[in-house]
C-alpha cells in the first residue's frame, strides 16, 4: 500500500513545519509550499491525496489557488481543506464551493480535530 500524500500550502514557516511534522508522524508523506503559486505547481505535479490550503498567502490568495487547481483535470476532484485565521465562513463560501466541515479556523482547531478530519477525508 502506498503512503498517502498531503500538500500543506501555508506561508507561516512555524505552522507549516508543525503541520508537516504532525502529518509525517501519522505516517503520511507531507509536502510544503509557502506560496500560492508554488502550491498550485506542487499540487498539479504531485497529485496529493489531500491539500491543506491557507487563504492568506504572500503572492496569490487561497481562492485563486483553489480556482487554479480546479482548472486542472486532476484538480477537479482534488480533496481540499481550508485552514484560515482571518476569513469568515460567509466570505469563504462566496468564493469557493466547499462544505463547512472542510473549513477550519486557526487557532480554534485542535491537533486531534485536524488529524481526525484529515483521516475522514482520506478515507472518504
């Protein structure tokens, strides 16, 4: 059985490293991208099983990343989970079509909750 891969698109080095470490400890392959453009490139190149996407990024925002990934044939069905500290659920819902259980607000989520949601997505 091949390891599942999770792409973390997050500009905070501390949070990105923490997520990558946490995901790796759970037995998954983790890839990090600190910018939106790099995230799109790594997503299209690697076809991860799940993408954790921040909305506020230094170059293009997470909404544009989401749209770019969805334009790719593989990306139309890519599993994406949003992690954000600054956006409201209404604003996110206006910009991208994701169920609310795939949107997590920093720092309100716990490691346990995040890992459970990752497991749920990878096994659905």
